[in-house]
């Protein structure tokens, strides 16, 4: 019975071939051997490739594959031996041509032989793990021809010699010949897995290339400028890249070759190219007309020439960057040089400012010129690289934040722009120039210091009505708001709101005075945190007319604080103040007015002999001049007692009345300074002026400090030129801000490690200033003493919030 699970397979009928004995096999091989000879001699047209294939097939199928394989190997070797003998005696002038031709002929032969022995390749070679016929032919070629004495060493030398001649500027006849030899070596290596290409050409080629460019680069750099070297190096790199393609060098050679060239031409000389005397990158950065003294005393022709020259220098720097960019680590030399130049130029600006050679506005203008110059270099020469832009920003921050000078100078520069610098400018120009202020503002870490100074200048502009336009003022505030947030500008916006409300109050007061006969007639503008009186009218001899007063009512928290005590005002002016106070408090119960007499302006009438003038003076000057109605001569001590004006401000206002241009008073002592309390001041009855309406300007605090040197006092700050000392009010506000931030963080987190708390506080306050860790630590200690925080008993660096 047939097993149902057993499968019946029907195989194809196969006719049993005749057995081929050793003698018959030898005859078949003999015919194949003769055919190989004919193929080698290029007489293959008479051969029947079908018959040859069948003969080779029969030998393999009858188990005579070894006879066939070994016979082919021996036959090929015999042909190659004769070729090797010929090449070893070939003169060098034709050796490469002969070698290339010999290999091409051998490859043609092997292609035909491979076709005849295709069955052997598929079966015998695969079963016995021997080389395919084509690979066997290349393998035998390497052993027999290439490695023959007098062939390999001479051919390698000729290859390197041809490449060397080409590098030296000598034209070679045909690059295709070199390409064919290199291709041959690659094929020989690929055929049998040998490193013939790497051993006999690549290693020697890379070594000689390195030596050539090391010597050439050193010699060229010693005799030429950095810019010329950059051009030469770029040309060499492009030349080698083209040669690599033309010679058909593989990626395994092209990569190391490129690295070798970049190392010898760029990396090895990077530091030298940057610091090279007269032409290095550092010199290109230094030589330019964008420094802090740029543009002075130059004609239009000179400016055009300098612009062209600077453009050429930037182009040279761009070329150097492009070369260095091939080796990313080398670009650090350029970035370092740029940063060092920025810091050096910045310190030169500061030194000029310290020596008094530049004003605060000139300092900022120089800073903007510096920024324009180096930003252009970063954008053009460095192709806007983010890393160099970051380093550039850090370099500006480095020297600008050494003290508070930059914040003060920037506030003064903005003040000058908004007072007169933007007059006649279009809206686009206003935005552009104010944006320049913001660009410098971004570099400041102590933004609260700038806010403090800016607020003082803004207060003076608003109260004196000296702003070029209210729109420009609001644009500036809006830009600051966009930069730092609404909290940063809340007080500044409050100042504008106070001025708007004050205009309404003045209109209401005028209506009130028309219905109240007790109205005074004073114009006395005063700024501060309480009340501001504007335009006092009086007579220098005797006040007989009622005074009229215009007042700005200011919110104490919005405006710069004035800690100066009020001076003793004349009775008529005090009456006008009392009248306004009565009016205001009727409308706003529960409020308190604090009059600021330290600021403001007064218009008063004064008679000197037969001449009468209208003098525009400050409130303090008015109080001083009124005293001379009763006496022509007064001492400093008497004036101080009568007016109660602070000593420093009194000296400043007295000196302003004794200047050569406006000598209203004559000072008893000689020189510019006031000798002491016994120094006398006499009314100058012979005062003359070509104008009937005369404004008496105040001398600066700097000049007043110099005059105060006579008594051995005076402030030692640098406010006139850019203070380098942190203002006391800013320091006080920082203490409150840091403590508030600590409490806010600890209330939310309950417990926090010391370092984490320092980092969190710094992060929250960076928008206004960067508090030093020691400053934060002191504030933490203060909060612990006041029982806001406590230290953990287990870990003294762990803080806990006390509810």
C-alpha cells in the first residue's frame, strides 16, 4: 500500500554525459590554452566562443576544474612575465605610457577569458573558494608586473614627479595618463584586497604633499603680506581640489589630502596670520576710520577714499575668514582678535572720557561708531556668524558694565537728542536715532541705573517744556517698554500722565482766580515730587504787584525724589502758594502738597541804574536777588541764613550770578571759588546787557564742585561726564527689589537651597540689573534677622520660609 504522506517527485530526464578521462581533458585544455594565446595576441576573430565555453563547461562538469583553473593561472603568468620583462627595461620617458597600455591590454584579455570561463566562475570557483578569473588576472598582474623590480619604484617616482612639476607651474602633457595609472592601482587593490594603492602611492603622495606645502607656505609667508598669503592659499586649495578630481583620487585619499592641506596652509599659520605685523587680521581691525575720533577734519574726497579703503579691508578680512572657516577651530583666533580690538577701543573711549577729552554725548557717538564698524565686520567678513555676534555683544558688555558711566552717558545722549537733536527730523529718522539708543541700552546690565538718570533728565525736559516733541518722548518710552516690560516704564508713563493732569489743573486754577480776588501773580516752575511753581514776577527793588503762579502737581512716586528742604520764600510768593494750596485741597481732600523750591524758573524785573531788565532765573536765584532789595552787600553766611538754601546749591547759584557774561553780583574774593562764609557779594548797579530779557544760566555741578574746593568740600562724583558710582537711590531701590524677590520666591517654594535661591533671584532681576551673589547673600541675612526666613537645622545652606 502507498503511504499517503509520502510525496512522489518526478525529476527531469537527464542524459548521462560521456566520461572525460585525463588524456581527453588535457586535449581540451590544450585547445583552450591556444585560444587564450590567440586572445592575448588579438587574433580572437577566428575563435568560436561558443565552442570554447562548451569545452570549459565540460572540463568543470567532469571534475577537471582544478586542471582548468591552474592552467589558466599558469598561462596568464607566462604572458605577464614577458610583459614585465619588457617594462623593466623600458626607458622612463615612455614607462608610464607602456604600463598604461600593458594594463589596458591585459584587462581586455581578462574580460574575454572571463566570458569563456563563466561557468567555472559560477561553480568551481565558488565551491573551492578561489578567486574569480578576472580578479585572478589582476592579482597575477600585480605580483608579476607591478611588483617587478624596475617597474613599481620607477612608476611611483614618475607619478610623484609629474604632480610636483604641475605644482611648480610646469605643464604636463596629459593628466589622463596619470589618472589611468592611479585607476590601475585602485583596481589591483580592489581585485585581491591588497593595499597596493595605499602602500605604493597614497602614503608617499600625502607625505611629499605635506612636505611641499609646509616648505612653500613658510617661505611665502616670510616674504609676503597676510592678504597675499590668503589669496595664495585659496588658490592652492582650489588647485589641489581640481587635481584630485582630474586624477580620480578616491574619497579615502581626497579627505586626508584636504585635511593635510588645511593643516599646513591654515591651521599651522593661523596665529601668525592674525598677529602678523602690518598686515595681519588684528592690524586690519585696528586700521580704520570708525574709531572714536573718526570723521573729524576730513573732506568729502577723503571720506570717499576712506570708505573705499575700509571696504577693501573688510573684503580682506572676509577672505581670511573664508580661509579659516575650512578649519573651524582656527576661526577662534579671528573671534579672539575681534573681541580684543573691541575691548581695546572701548577702553580708549573710556580713557578719553576720564581725561575730559570727550563729553558724554561724544562718548556715546564714539560707541555707536564702534558698534557700526564691528557689526559690519561681523555681518560681512564673518558672514553673520551667530557665534561671533554673541562674542561681539559680550565684548561690548565687558567694558560698558565696568561701572555706571555708560548708563549716565547714554541718558545724557538721549536727553540731548530729545531736547534738540531730533528737531526737524522725520518720523523715520526719529525712530532710527532713538533705536540707536536702545542698541546701546541692550548692552547695559545695570538698566535700573539708566532708568534713574533718564528719569531725572525727562523730569527736567517735561517741567521746563524743552522736549523737541511729545511724540518723540513717547516713542522712546515705548521702545524701553518693548525692551524691558511695562514695569520698567510705569513711572515714566506716570510722569506724562501727571503733566496732562497738571494742564487741566492750571486751567481750573485760572477759572478759580477769576472768581477769587486773592489770586497771586507768579510764574514759578518747580519740579519735584510735590508742587512746581512757574514764572515768578517781581521787582528787584520792591515787590508791589500781586504775583501770578502756575503749578505742576506731580505724583511723588513717579518723579525723581527731592530730599532738599524747602528754602525761605518771599512773603508775596508764599501767599500765592497758600492760595493755590487752598484751591487744590478743596478739590482733592486727603492729599498733601510738598512744594519743591530747589527747581523751577522765575521771570522777574530788575533795575540797574537807569536800565530795567526782565531776568529769567531759578527759584534759588530769585530768593538771593530779592535780599539785595534791602542791602547792596551781603556775605555768604548772611545769604545762607536768610534763604536756608543748601550750601552746595547756594554756591552754585551765586557763582552763576557772578560770571563774566552775566555779572549781576560782584564777588569780594578773587578767583572762581568762594573763599568762605565771610566772602561778600555786591549788587552790580552798572550791569548792562544788549537784551532787555536776559536768561541767567546755571553753571554745571562740576564747576560748582571746583569752586567749592576753596572750602575743602564738594562732591567727588563724575556726574557731569558720566558717573562711575552707583547712585544712592538706585542702591536703596536694589535692596528692596532683591528682598522682595527673595520673599516672593520663598513664599512660593517654601524651602530652597542657597545656590538655587541665588540663581532664581538673579534670573528674575536680570531685566533691571544683575545683582552680585554677595549682595543677595547680605539681603538673605537681613531677612533671616527680621524673621522672614530661617535656616534648616539639618542643613545650614537650606532656607525655609517663615509664614
